[in-house]
C-alpha cells in the first residue's frame, strides 16, 4: 500500500477534489427548492448545527490523539456519507416540514465531521516528515495542488448550476461519489506511521526540556486568526447566489461566476507562487482587510443597468475574495502544522482550530439571518458582513501587534 500511494499522491487527490464542490454552489437554492426551506431556515440550521458540534470537536480530537487517528478519520467520513444519503432521500420519506429532520441530519453530519477533522492533516504531514524534506516543500505542494483543485472546482461549479436545472439532486450525488473516493483513499494511509516519529520527537524534546503540549497565547492567536479568515471565506460565499438572484441576474450567470472565482484561486497562486513561503500572519491579515474594503465597490450596482455590466463588477469583486479563501483553505494547514510540529496533541489542536472556526461561522450565519431580515436586501447584507469582518481584522491587527503575535 505504501508503494502504491505515497504522501504526494494522497495529498494530490485530496486537494484537487474540494469538499462539497458541487452542492456548495447551489446550496441555498437546494435547501429552498429540494428541501422546501427558506433562507432563514437555512441560516438557522447552519448556525445551530455548527454551534452544537462544538461540544464534540475537542473531545473527538483528544480521542484521535489517544487512540487511532486513521480509524477516527474513516468512521467520521463514512458516517458523513450516510448522513448525505439520508438527506438525499428525505423528501421521499417524510411529508410536510423538513426543518427538524434536516436539522437533525446536519447536526449529526457536523459531529461526524468533527470526529474526522484534523486527522488527515496530521497523518499526511507525518508521512511527509518521514522523508526529512524542508517544510516549505509541503506548503508549496499543498498550495499547488489546491490551485489545481480550484480549476476543477471552477468547471464543477459551472456545470453544477446547469445540472441543477435538469436534476436537482445530481449535485449532491456527485459530491457523495467524491467523498466515497476520498474515503477509499484513506485506507492507503499507514495506521501507525506516526508512532516511531512521535517517539523520536518526544525523546528530542525531553533532552531539550521542551514542554510540547503547553498551550500559549501566540498559538491561540494564530488559530483564532485563521479561523476568522475561514469564517469570512465560507460565510460570505453563501451569499453569492442570493445576491445575484436579488439583482435579477440569471442562474447560468452564477455558474459562470463560480467558474471565474475558482479560476481566480489558480491565477492568484501562480502570481504568488514564489512568495508563498515568505507569508506571515500579519501579511495575511493586511491583505484580507484590503480585500474586504474592496467589496464596497458593490455599492455601485444600484447605479448600473444591464445584467452584463452588473455581472462584470460582481465577478471582479467576488474574485478578489478568493485571496482570503486561498489563505484559509490552501495555507492554514501548513501554518498550523508548522506551529505544532513538536507537539504530541496535534489532532487536538486542529480540533480546537475547527471548534473556533465553527463557533465563529455559526455566529456569522445567525448574524446574516438577522441582518437579512432587517435589510430585506441580500446585497446590503453582504456589504454589512464584509464591513463587520473588516473591523474584526483591525482589532486583531492592533492586538497582535501589541503582543508581538504577528
């Protein structure tokens, strides 16, 4: 098995197939048309299930560190697939309101994701470390594969909007197939790959007198900052389709937009390829703040007539947001792995990161629902959320500078 799939092949396949690459593009209208739920129902379900999943994030991370990371990864991913299959057949099994059944399935699904979260990153990084290569090689490979995935996601997103018009459930079916491929790939990861490496690291650290499992504020600040960037990227993405629909822009234009914003990931990485190893947290925060301020250009939409010109402005502005997505999804694993490379509780730390990220994302979904109800305007909801996130980054930057964390 080791000879068939080394760490590069496993990482490559995992990175080029984004999670929920098809359904995410049409997520809001999938909930609306297929599950008969409103945007308020959608935001409430996302907020509640993420909030409740926090109860198991850190405990499941501890279990993975204590027992078997590969086993937890397989159980979590396998159970998530079962949840998605249940969601697929739900309208045929239950008549009437699906709010509570969908809420139950989504809560269970996020708990299974919590069981799996962090394990792949730790296992693949340990496989890489056995080759005794510079850590920047891992980051460059991870980012490079992520950019290829962005191209695949670009095409997938475009076709998802087209397929949705013919068969509503096809996007979800394709995502389930991708998850099955990833699950099968997990079996090729060595179960005990980490054992000898961890023992060697422990002996080295004991000689140096290093306390590997002691949390510090700098690490917590890093986790919080990356979690906020993830929250920005994932939270605002849910508003892309409602914003365009509210501006009377056809759905197939939205498919083209998704293709453009995913291609933006590839282009950005090509531009930044040689500079990626030089990135520091402070640079990520500064660039993210500039991108959020740039979203204010969307105010001009109310003064522009014609779908094409509106689409042109939206495509430019939304594409710029993919810079934050590159940081939060393409580089976060490297930043965290580098910060905890001498620790024994790696999966627990990743679980702590996902706990913070889900808590913030849950809060943002609740907030989006409140703002949307108050404004009754998706464009203004998006702009208000961008402004709030920009203010949060300002606070992070000031605090981080003062404590020398960035």
